[in-house]
C-alpha cells in the first residue's frame, strides 16, 4: 500500500493519478455522503463506496480515504495505536498481554479488547474488508479536513 497524508480533499483532487475510473474510493460508511458530495464538487467522478457497501466486491485500484481519522473520531485512537505497535513489535510470536517493550516510546499494553473495547474488533473487520477490496493497487489517505 501507498500512504499519503493530505490537508483536505481538494489536495487529492489535484492529483491527476486519482482522476478517472481507474481508482475506486472507499470511505467509512458514515462519511460516504459528505465525501461523495465534496469529490463531485471538485470534479472527481470516480466511484465512491462505503466500506460495508463494497463488501464482496474487488477493484483493480482502491483508495481508502479517512479511515484512521474516522476511528479517532470514534474515540479508539489509543487502542488502535496499541494494536499497531503490537504489529510492529520486534519480539517473535505476537501475544496480546502486557509487555515491558516500548515502541516509539509507547509501552505495549494488553491488546485483548474483546470485553473492554468490543468496537475495536468490529473496526478491525471493517479495515480488513476495506484493505482486501484492492486486487493490485491500494492507496491509504488521511485527510485533516473533509470540508
């Protein structure tokens, strides 16, 4: 995947590679209408799907827009930061119990959120769905402002 952080959606519209039918945009379902409306106003007419709507479909190229910032709005940033740190741990055999290891100054905490934060499992399943819609090219964009 290729990642890109943008200030707003108009910056994305200025990148010619993302115009035309060759790239499908996936967004959190709750932001679908807002993102679609904004892209149309910017002259970008690519297909835009909510993640749940795209389940079962595959596309040659997918741009996942604003997924992690959306998770931040839901209040699970701390949990996701911990999950991502676990995934980048240097220890063989990933476990989810507390560890004294620190990654970028962040101490690995218990990562079994089944009871304490069940929404993280739902969000992980949405992320999996989004990431696996691309057959060949995956772009991940975080947008500071949708407006």
